């Protein structure tokens, strides 16, 4: 099985599915949905087989495949995954069937057909897999930019009343960031050509001897693109609009996976390719991360729309991830990667439950609810569990990752870690206040008669609840995969964990 080209097949398979779904006759909407769901389940099965064969203690990059593309410029179809990329592929594999099932009725009323909606979903899955599996930097850049297209149409054609504004804002922000990265990618190629043969291979570029001043400029090109994508404060302003206007399924993928490309990029490219520049700019990155934790939490508390509120919570959560990455400790880095996975689960679950509420009420405004738990107790229960995960309650998945980030960052950045801890308190406020105002109190007389969880919705939310609890009590299998890759990344940067200190006085 080790010779099977898992990653090229995984990348191509959803595109084939997108073509098949798009060719389904427009009037056969049910068939298009079923084909899309079956295709995502097939991708999930292939990811699980690949994950089962991954050797956490083996080579850094596994399932490596390489094919010629543009040999004149050293561009290849190079694929490979380490533990960090593998857990992100697993997240994509798990989320996609859930998102397709959750979006069963979202294409109704859109300007395009139901088949087009699910074809765009599958095309987006292909791009997301490619961006995490690519080890050729030019190929990574292509996936980085192309994945904007299906998300743009998902928001612009099937989103809320201000969908066009949100879609254009999302596209322009990401496109501008991508142009900065393109300039840096070209710069890397020139540097590699000056030192031998021009290439875009990650492993070859990581061995280059790049002058400090050149490193800093190239680092900034990548950093700006990834900070916008993440989004890191102050590059976050596109997210509340895009998350608030996107259909629920697209919003789950936006905050659950697409945003992780930014923080993944910090780990995969900024740190190993530009180690000296990474250490130089680490104080700036940590400062922006800490500001984002507090700023995102405060803005979330002031939101009257549930979808925008959940989007703003992601700004705070990405601050924790950035802090863990640039703390340069194994615990902080492992916590950041685990946070990337857990955030996709917890915030994805929150968006799904908000979608259930919007489908029943026709509104995402907090004020349009109140006392809803009295009539939809199972929806309220799912909302409560997703909320507890988002505020990192012990026993839920997010607690482990947030604890590791704070523990790892305190040894090198104690002030930042202490300030970030305040964000945990604010998270409890914005989550619990939203839950109280929508689910508890007197029953809003304007609420229509609402049904509780349907069978389809149960299949949608149940896997998320199971993952929230399972990873909260037993995250070891995921951490075992993540830790070797994080240690290898820190070795590239040339940093080691701080040595423990002890009182040498031997007594009082």
C-alpha cells in the first residue's frame, strides 16, 4: 500500500466527483445530493486508510509522489504529508460528508442549480486537499489561489442578502495576500538559481543559505498572505462578513479548514524556510496574536447576529494558534496544531447548530430567539456542548489544545501567556451570553412552532459531539502524530525547548 499514490488520487478524486455531480440533470436534485455525499464518503475512507498506514516515528514526509510538470522552471507535482498535514487531511475527510448532509436544502433558492452547489463543494475539497498535500511551493501557491474560486461562488451565489459584498471582499483580501506570496515564491526561485539550480521543491529550498536581509523580505511576503488567510489581527476584517453571509456548509469549511491554511503556512513554510527571520519577527507575530485574542473576544461579545459572533470567536482562537506557533516550544507548537483540528470541530459544530436555528426561525439574530430550549431541547443540548467546546471547558477537545498553547508559551513568553489567559474568561462570557439569550429565559412569543432535531440533523451533529468529547478525554492518538512533525519544524528553526530550572540553593 505504501506505493499507492494516495495523495494524487485524493486530490483528483473530488474533482472527478464535481464533474459527475455537475452532469446530473438539473431536475434530479436528489440524485446530485446522493452522489456528492457518496463521493465525500469515498474520500473519507481513503483518508482513513492512509492515516492507518502512517508511521508517526518514520520519515518526516510519507506517501511521497513526484511527477514532472514544467521542467524548465523546476516545477513538479510533488506531494507528501507529515503529521501536521495528515491531521488536516483527516479533518477535511471528516467534515466534508457532514457539510454535504448539513447543506441538503441550502441550494434551494440559489441562482445556480443544486448540482452546481455540490459540485462547487467537491471542487473546494480537491483544492483543500491539494494545499495541504503539496510539497512543491509553486503547486502549493496554485492550490492556495484556486481554492478561492469555488468559495467565492458558494458565498456569492448561495449566501445571505449581502452575499456579493462578502464574496468580493473575501476574494480581494485573499488575492492581494496571494500576490505578496507570489513575489516571495519568485524570490525564492531566484535565490535557489543563484546557488545552483532553480527549484520550487520545499526540501531543497529548506537547505538554502539565505542572507538575513533577504530572509526577512521573503518571510514578510509569505507572512502577509498567511496572516490574511488565517486571519490574524488586523487582517481579519473579511471574515465576519464572509462567515456571516456564507451558507452554513460553506461557513463551516471557511472557518474549519480554509482559515487553517494560514496557520499551516506559518508552520510549513515561514519557519523552516526562513528560520532567522522567523525568530526576528516572532515578537511581532506574538503581539498581533495576543491583540487578536482580546480584540476578537470583545467584538464577539457585542454581536447581535449569531453567525457573525461565531466568526469573531475564530479571530480570538487564531490568536491562540499564532501564539503557540511563535512561542517556539514543542508544547506550544503541538498545542497550536491540535488547536487547528479542534477549532475546526468546535466552531464547525457551532455553525451547524446556528444553521439548524436559522432554518427554523429564518433569522440568525439573537433577539429573534429566547427560551427556545423549551421547544427544541435536543438542538439546545447540541448548542450547549458546542459552546462549551468553544470556550475550552475541561473535558472538551479545545481545552487540551488551549492548555498546551498556554503551557508552552508561558516558558518563553510569560507576559503574552498571561494576557492570553484573559481571553479564556472572555470566551466564557460571549458563549454563555449567546446561549442564555437564545435558549433560556421567557419563551419569545414570536417564535414559530419548531420541531426538534430531525434524523438528518442528528447524523450531522452527532459525529461532532462524539469528537468533542473523545478528543477532550483522549487526544493522545492525534498528538502522537503531531509531535514528531512539530519537533522537526522547531529543529529547522534552530530552537529547542527551554531547559527546566530548579532552585540551586537546596533549601529555603
